[in-house]
């Protein structure tokens, strides 16, 4: 970074004879640039200050990144899924002449990531219905979408809702639920909803099943003669609940000269397809190999081609345009997004350099920020067991979270606000408003606004799930090293309640609860056992999700600690202890639980929190600050031979060293320049001096 700008400065400096002027200007340039390094600038929600403009070459080079930055969720401009935001959801869904199928998802939800290809394929398969129904999606993990997801009562991810044409806004107007997650079952549910639409647009096809009729002429009766069809296709279905006919009707709803009807005739021996010729009213049965949407649709196309009527297949490509002019039309916002991508890459490179066994203050803060501002606040009402889970969660945060004075007041007053509700319900919107108000009143609370160690290589990978694991690992260790509470289940109970009632990925929550019961979470007897229980369960999840779509390719899910990070943590199987399966590995080794516990207490120690990536490291608690409520001290780290990853230079050290380096180079250049200007001088010899005498 410094070398690039330093070199650039050499090309733009005006000519001057003053060496001191050169030195002063170069030092100013170097100092300013060093203050805007990728881990020093603010990164609040992607609003990275534009420190430079992209050239035309860079705009073309980053064209793809620019287009991707416009849709940073699970869907982009290449998909047939329309991405919605809080600003345009009601505008595009309510009071429209078409229906809408909306997926409310969370880009950090593992099941949502696995479901995304299904949703994309569904949107492609029914793209020919887009004048009747649109397939859309909204990312509830984004800050600006949080309120609308709460308004539409999105309790789990993904949540799918159907909105009929001319749907109006109002109280409890949140659409009809679609609980299926299989593509064909979703389509079945969709067409059934479409069949029951009351306020039909003018282009809405007749989806009602006809009774058997011998008067074929009535099938061709239209109000406008020019729209009289040439052929009427009759799909005969024995089962009145079948959806094949509905799907085919929708496939041909806008084909000129063609009308498709469903006929329910229980007297038929089997399902079938027939066509009525409009000129002769003759009926012909069309052969089909299999009664399915694809086979019936192909039989109709074949018949039309035989009569010189060409029906083009619906394009499977998205009809959305990415804009004219390519990257030359780049906006400042897109340039900012590209700069953020560069910054993310620099952060990931630094994190990789520091190693995996590092706990970052930034990740701990981002985890509770997302929990308080997104996950908890998305519920309309918080009551019963959900309210109890919130109190338990806030209790462990107040006791063990490493906050500064402002942060501790923030958490303490928030906990008191929740406790003041008594046994009654708590309004989710009021809770979120109180969280925001307290953050403003106790400002500054957070010293970070960016994921660091939990940053993913792609949007939606790691981040919050990673941060949540890190947070609870840290809390179990701090609780084990404290004598504030004698309850060994304190943190695990808070975690279990939070995952059960607040974690947005419903499938992930169910998996965790099942694992907790299977691994006997409620039988944990000591605080050290709580540390090991969470570590073992985390490894179990890593093993199950290894190679999954949720895995970040730059951070594969492995059993931790790795043999490189802790050689003493593994040993050959020597004993057959009570939980043999849980603590053994497939390579013939087993975990040395004593060493693992030491390693975890060392890694998640209070004094080993890394401050890299904080926008203001002075806000992070240092020394005993942040532990004033504790009656017992926390170990600063186990005395082991583990490699310490946290001993790196501070930002001031880096700035000063780089500044000194630049100064030395400048002085060398000036010295060389002065020597060259002095020119050649003849060397004096003794005989020259004697000759003069």
C-alpha cells in the first residue's frame, strides 16, 4: 500500500531544487497513506471512505465485482429470482396485477444456502408464468431489512409466503404460508393458491376444472372474435386434487390461438389428453407416455408443430438487465463496494498471517451486536420461555463479556429493562428501540463494526455463526475461570435457550437441540466439563458439515485444535473411557482432554483477545477493566508451550517503522544526488604540493 502510493507520488511531485521540500512532502504523503491502511479505516456497513477513484481500466477489470456488489445476498442478476429490499417490497408485492412468491431468508443461515439452488431452479422452471406470478427473495440479515422482516412475522429461515394479485396492505397482511421446501411440492402449493385467487387480473387463465360437456362449441365462445382459439386442449384428470393440469394451463396461458382446460371426469379409466379442433369441433385423443407436466406439455407442442404452429420454449435465462454501458456506468457506491472488497481481502490476509488460534475482540462484539439488533428484535412479542432465554443470555453477557465501562453500562441497563417487564410479554419493536437508545446514550459502546477472524471469503459465509460459536466458547472459559457463579450450566443453558428461541436458521436450531439431548448437556457437572462439552459438540458439528455448501473454501471445517496448533492434544488410544466415541478420532488417536482444556483456556483467555481490526482500540477493555464485577481473576493464559499468535506490532509501531524506512530511502537518494552534483575532483598527490612550494 505504502510503496504504491509513494511511487505514484514521485510521478506527480513538481520539480524543485529544495531537498528539504522533497523530504517534507514525501513524509506527509507517507504519513497520510499509512493512516488509511485496510485495518485502520472505518468499515461501517461497507461505507469505506473513497480514498481513490478507479481508472477506466480498473472499472473494466472489476466489472464482475461491481455487478455482484449490487446483490450481495444469495441471489444475483444472473438468477431468475428478483431480489427485494425493505424499500421496495410492498411496492413490488402489494396492489400488483400479478401474484408474488416471496422467500424471506438469512444469508448466514446454513439451510438457506442449501435451499438457494432449489429456489433458483424453481424460478427458472416457472419463468414462463412471470406475467402471473413473480419469484422473489429478501435477505433479513441486512440491517435495512430487519424491520420489514419483523413486520411480516418472519420467525424462521427460510420463510416462504404467497401474495395474490391486488394484495392490499393492512393489519396482519403478511401473505399465505408455504411450508414446503421441495421444488415440486412448492409448485403444487403455489398453483393451488393461484386456483383460489378471487380478484383475478384480466389475463388470469381459467384454472377451475370443467365438468364433462358434450357441447364443444361453448369451449370456443369468446367476447372478442379475434381472440377465438384454433385449438382447445382438454386435460382429463381423475384426481380433482392433482396439479398437473393447472401447471400446463399456466405454461400455455399466453400462447396465441390456444386454450387449455382441466376436465374432471371420474368415469374415465385413466388420465388423458385430447384436443378439440375449432373449425370442425372434432375431438382427437393425443398419446402421452406418462401423465406428467413435461409429457403433457410436449404432446401439445408436438400437435401444434404438426399444424405449423411454432411454440417457443420459455427462456431459462434471467430477463433482468444489469445496465447499459458496462462498468463505465459505475456509481460511487459501487466503487465503495469494490474498495470494501479490497479491504476484506487485506483483512483476510492479515488474519491468515496471525493464524487460526486467535480470538478477536471485533468478532465477539459483532456477535452480540447482530444478536441484539437482528435476531432478538425480529420477534413481534417476546414472552414465556423465549423471554426467560433472553434474560439468561443477558445475564452471562453482563457477567463475562469483555466490554469497556460504557459497554458494561449498556448491557446492565438493557438487562434491567428486560427484568422490569416481570412475567409479562416484551414487545420486540420496543426492545430494539431500547437497544438503539441505550447505544446512543452510552456511546461509544462498540469498538468494532466489522468481522475480522470470522470474515468469510464470500458474502454469507461464516460471520455470525462463526462469531456465535466464538462468543460462547469465550463465555464458557471465562465462567470456568470465575467464581461469580457455582452453576456449571450457566453458559450452556443460556446458549441452549438462545439457539432454541432466537437463532434464525430453524434447521440449525433443531440440529443443535437434538445434539444437546444426545450429548447429555443437562448432565454437565463442572465448569471445566462445560468448556469441554461445547468444544466436543462444536467438533461434532464441524464433522457433520465438512464439505457442505455452508463451508467456506478458505476455512474448511476440521477437528480443532489441529495437530499443528496443539501436538499434545492428541494421543494414541490407551483407555476405553465412558464416552469413547465422542473423544476418539478415525486415525486411531483420541483427545487428551487435560491438554485440550489447557489449550482452550489459553486460547480464550481474557488477556489474549486480539485487538486487530478495531476502529478504535482504545475502547476495548485492557487489563482488569471489563472484569470489575468479577470476584475472581481470570487466568491470563495457561503456561504451556503453545505458540502465541498475539505478539504483533501495534499500529503506532507499524506507522513509525514505515515512516523511518521511507525517511532513510529519501536521505539516501538526497545523498546520492549531492555526490553527483559535486562532480569529479582531481586527486591531490604529494609531488603536486612540493612542486607548488
